[in-house]
C-alpha cells in the first residue's frame, strides 16, 4: 500500500499541509518548544506558540525556519515528524510522496536540507516547487496559457514576486521583507518612540488589529502593555494606525521596489497582459491593510487579493499533486533518476 500524496507549505510563520483526496488537513504555527537542558521537544504548533515569550529559563519556544529556509535542521525535522504523524498519512509500508514549496532564490544547499528533512519524515519521493508558482495556481490563476500572470506572495519570512507564463516563471524576485520584518519594525518603532519594550506576539496583534501601509486609510487605535525601559515597570500606552503605518513604511517600500524590478525585467507582451489581468496578492501578508491600494497606486496596475490568501500555497500544492504524473518536469526527473541509478 502506498502512502497518500501530500503537499507542504513549509512557511516561516505557519505550516499548512494538503493531503490528496482530503484537502487541507493541518494549519499550525511553525513553532517548537524545547527543553534547553535535555533538547527534548515539549510542544509543537499552536501549543508551542502560546508559550512564546512566556516560558521559564530552561524552556525555549523557537521557530526553526527563518526567512523561508531551515535555520535549525534537527528541530525542523522533529516538527515535520510531529505534523506528519498527527495527520496519519504514514504507516507501515506506506510512504507518501511530498511536494514542498520553496522561495525563488533558494540555494542548492538549502534545497538539499529541505529534501533531507522530508525524506527523514518517511517520504518516498520529494518534489520542490517555487512558491509563487504554486500560490498562483492555488489562487485560481491559469498560469499554463501563453499570457502573463503576476503574483506577489507575502509570507512570514519572504515576499516572492513573479511573472508567470506557459506554466513557468519568466521573471522573479524574492526578498526577506515580509510579516516577521513588519513585527520587528513595530517593536523597534515603539521602543524608539515610547521607550517601551514589547514582544513579537504583541507586535503581531498591533499589525493585525490596527496596522496599515497606505497612509490615511485607517484611523484605529489600540492600548498595549509592555515594560518601560526607564523605570523597568509595566506600562500601558495607546498606539494609532498612523504610527503603525509610519513604522511599516520601510517594509512596504521594499515590496513595492521588488515588484517594480520584476515588472522592469518582464517582456513587453507579458507586461501588456498584466495590465489586463492585474496582480494577485497571496500569502498571510496579503491581509495587511492597504497593501493592495499601495501597490495599485505605485505600479498603476489593478491589484486583487486572493479569496483565501493564507491557503493559496497549500491549495496549489493539492492541484499540482493531482497532476504530478502528467508534469513533464517530474517525468524528466524520474527518467533521469532511472538512468543514473
């Protein structure tokens, strides 16, 4: 009996798993809590996320993926093992084929690390696909026709921008400016302006609840608590949307610049298609308030947000898994493996 095919969106912030025939079966944070003394894994996923910033000295809640790639191989392997066991696709004599998404500028060493982590989790075969391509498929774009499609996939660690045609990437760029950098920018802004220390979870709450990157588009405010750097005591302050917009300008402009660079390198015929079809925003960062309006104003091209931006990559892996045997790329790889084995 063969294991079920599965697609993994191995994200910096979240791991989303799609199983062929079952759909999206898991969506949990990429966080692992370990005992620093014994190196034993104590919690994984949502349970571990709740521990971030709230653990005693010997327990460390960490994220084994940084900027879209594996930062800690052993912890990533333990996390993947836990998730694969949890969804129950692996058993005696049942080894699944796994398709994993990667940023566009990933190195061969980083590719090898991802492959090995998946193989150690019991994969029969491991396929790697570029994230913006999979995200575009999951967002419902027909990338296999001879016309241009553009996607901006903003995740936790990286933002991938790509123009696709005939089922492949024509021009692309991947920058390490995404959701995590937004949180760090908010932490730095509040530290510099108010001399108040806050954690990553508080920064994320601020970003989600009142954050925007388009000036003047939001007028909300939120009360936040942190530690005063002068007195060392807990303190409460009020932060406004305008302040968050100011804090996020550097990240927002980096994404705009990456999008402009990709468009500048795009053949003119495909550029004309993008004006007609617009740009698709995917990934968790697509939900950042005002990002679509900012890109629309700066690029002078229509911008749409995918129906379920968080799940686009996972859904895309599902569609690609359904057509895995028909893919010429994978057929060629299997033939090459057969010849040289």
